C-alpha cells in the first residue's frame, strides 16, 4: 500500500516562503515509470496541478508556480519537497502530494491513484 504523508503547511504573509514535505513509501520509486506531484484545492475550486517530477527527474510546473515554486525529491530520505517562495494570497489552498505509476501528463490530477491527506497553506495579504 502506497502511503504519502504531507507536512510543512501553515500561515504566512504575502511574500513569504514555505517548504512542504511529503514522505512516501519506499517502493514508490522502484517503478520504472512514475510521476509524483503537488496539487492544491481551494474551497469551491477544482483540484489543480502545481508541480510534478517524473521518474527521469523531469519537472513540470503550472504557470502560476513557475519562477516561484521548486519541486525536488530526495530518494535517500523518501521525501518529496515543494519550496514555495514569493507566496501570494491566491496560493491559499489545501496542498496534496500524489503519486501515479505511469509517466506522462504529470500535472493531471485525474490520473493519480495515490493521495496524501493534505496540508493547509494560508497566505494573508
């Protein structure tokens, strides 16, 4: 059973930074092809892809995240990170870590099979 556990959310003022972490089961990265990503969902909105990384280390970002967010993965620590800088009030949402064991279309939330419980990020103006 794949397990994903997020941490690192919180409340910050606009312009601040947060780093989210997602600890994952060891065997999530033993698959030959996979995507791991960060998604967010604000109240009344659909869940959207923020950043993702695939089994080749290729990263992808939503336009809203480019230049501000950085996704990274530490296999030695079984942890996926999302460094978020220059945060804006519109970044306020529940952030989820997710994994799927097929590469491609890594920002498509509908294609993911495994999800963490989420961590709340609130950015005040």
